[in-house]
C-alpha cells in the first residue's frame, strides 16, 4: 500500500484546494481584497509543480 508515502503531498494539495475554494467564496460575495489575500495564501501553500 503506497497511500502513506504520498500522504504529505496529498495534504498540501488538500490545503491548497480548501484555500482556493475559500477565495472563490469571497470573490462571489464581492470581498475582492480578502479574496486576493486568500489566493496569495493558497499560492504559498501549493506545491510548486502544480503551477508549471
């Protein structure tokens, strides 16, 4: 079972997806400054390979 080997990376992706969905919610509700900050935070959490 290789589930344990990838657990840390999966945790990173999960945190990134949560941060991204929070930013979307803020955008939809019109809170642009907070959404931009949430996107910046999501970018800092995301694994770098996902951005290439």
